[in-house]
């Protein structure tokens, strides 16, 4: 729902029309060549403003000049680069978002960013990351805003972003895969931000089907098909709703036959979660439109892989249900049978996401025999008690997989923190009347949920569970996101797959 801002790359000497100029200074206030040129044209005005403001080139600090004499630009923004040697991981990404956040478009619809240093140590990959951060920051969700400003101020937005750099062709090539990631993240954000009266399970499945345009093979399972497969756990969650449940299966076969069996990504897609008969408190229930953040990530990831033609075989499976109370809803104390044959005593109908995932996890292993399985879910409030909103919880039966995901999280800034699993925790989900129960009680809530999921992972299958309850929705504002839905997980898993599974 973002108002589009076109992005292009040009040489530092490229012609610039009226609009906004963004130039930089390194640590200590040392102006870059473009900044020196503008300072000369404005007869020292840039240096004078920097001196008055006490500007020293610290990263992210800035000085503004409006309607400067001697140049056509309506505004010049001098931004601190800091020390390039200190940049690491996602710093260029966040810096791009921070710079974009300074540009409103009120002074012109085009911004020219002169991204260079005196001894240009900025690589094309750095510039591509900067550009991705700027475009991620550009996202807004205003689909349902019906009133527009009568004076057309709404049109005063930034429409073009031109990044001037030493090698624009190389920067453009480096940015091509990042553009695919941008589309994937924003696709996920749109899904999370949609209200539940629009995005019910059928509509989510329909949007998953649009990925066929990018080359993803999409199959949607009906309730009748799920019943034949024995998906009693998933169906039990949605049986109280008038909206039918679905499972969407998305395949990207970029690795070909040599790519072997796929990597499988599974997502929880509860399009609205009232808690069912175990009804949630009214306060904050509106946020439960975002209880499909895991499924949104999977859909966004599949789009990103397809658009950048990733040389990997991947399958994404999302369970799409609505958890509502009614005369047909599952009751606390009911016993249901999952696809694996494991019986589940439902003690709390608000512990529903793990039941959706249980059948999806078993299905993807049975049908695709994947190399590894990763699932994402806004699963427990307990993980936020433990980690806040800065890390997602990571649970895994495989140390190597866990380390690889953690490394990808550090590289992208979508950070993970590993929490324990173990046989002793299994006692928390022992049931007196069935094989297991769907809640382990108050203590260690995110751990007992992960133990539940592990029951549906076959021996020797590398598996990881990401509890993204604190990071996928109602997310903390960052330099690259001001949206309620963050699209968390798309960049993380794309980097993980790129590093570990793509055929070289």
C-alpha cells in the first residue's frame, strides 16, 4: 500500500534537477566530494551551518539547509557517515532507512543522494543494502484512508530517489536481488496489516495463489481434502468459524533436479484469534488480526525467492484458519486426532497455533521429505516475557541449524535467541486421557509449546521453530520500519537459504 518511490542509480556527475540533495561528511566533519562541491557553490554556507550546529559527522546526525543560494536544490541535507571501518552487518541497511526518514518530499518530489567518500571505500553491495533500507522505510499502509487533503498536500511525497555513486551499474546489479526481498517483505507486511474481515482464510489463500505470476507453484487444500488426510488438529481450530479453513502449499523449484529435496518453511496462519471458547480478554484483541505473521513471512519469502530466481528448491506450507467461539467450536477437554495419529487433549482453545502447525509439519514431511524444516509462528506471549520484542525465540533439535539461523539473524538484524528443549520439559504436556495435551501450564510456556511441536517432527529431520510473537506484529519502530506489521523473517530466511542451501 506504499506510495511508490522509484529508485535509480547514477554517477556523481549525473545531472540533477530541482529537489533535494543529500550529501555526507565523514567522522570529524570531513566533507565528501559532492558536499565540497555544494559548499563551494553556496559560498561556504554548508561548512558554516555545520559549524554553527556543532556537526562533527557522527553517523546519522544531520544539518539542513532550505532554499540555499547558488544551487537549484530547494533543500540540502548534510548527513554524518561516521567511521566506515565501524560498519558491520545491517548498518548500511539501517543507515539507508535513517536517511530516507529525513526526506518528506515537501521540498520536491526527487531526492539525489550522493553516496561517496573521498577515498571511496563504499562497495556496490553497501549501496544496495543502503537502497534496500531506504525503500523498506518508505512502506506505509494507508489502504483504508478515505479522506485526502483538500489542498493536494497529499501529492507532496517523494516520488524519485536517485543514488549517485562511483559505479552505478555495479550498484544496480547488486540491488536486483534486494528488490526481490523488498517485494517479499512488503507482501508480508500487507498481509499482517490487513483487517480480519478482509483477510479471512480463503482470501489469504487467494493472495498466496497470486504468487503463480512469479513462478511459484501453488496448491490450496480444501477442508474435504484435509479431512481425507486426517488433519484433525488443524480442522479442530477452525470448526467454530463460518470461514472455512485452508492449507496453501507453495513450491519454488529453482534448484532443479540437482537441487535435491526442498527446504521446507511452515507458517501459522490464524487470520483472527479470539481464543475460541477459551475467550481472550477484550483489551488488545484487535491485534489478533496479526496472528498469521508466520504464514505472511512464508508467503513473502516464497515471493522473494521466486523474484530473484534463487537456485534452491523450497516449499512453503501455511495453515489458514480462523479461531472463533460458536456452537460448533472445539471445547476445552475435547480430544482430537492429528494427521500423525497422535491424539491431543485440548485443555485451552487459545493454544491453537501449535495444533495448526502440528498437521502442517507432518504433512510437509510426509509429502516432500525435506532436507530441513523451519516453522514460524506468533505462538506465545511467554516468549515476549522472556525476550521482549528485540529477539524472536529459537528452538531447535539441531545445533548446526540453530547456529546457521542465528548467524543469518545477526547479519540481517532480525535476531534470534535460542531457548532450551529437553525430555524433562515433555512432562509438561503429558495428558491423562490422550497422547499429549495442548498446553503445559503457566511456567515455560514458550518451551512447552515448542516441545509440543517437536512431537510432530520425524527422527533425524533437522528442525527449528521460530516464535515471532514479539517481532512480527505490533513491532517496535526501527530505522527501516514504521509499520504495525514488520514482515519479520523474510530477510532472515532469505539470507539463511542464500548462505546454506542455494546451488552454487
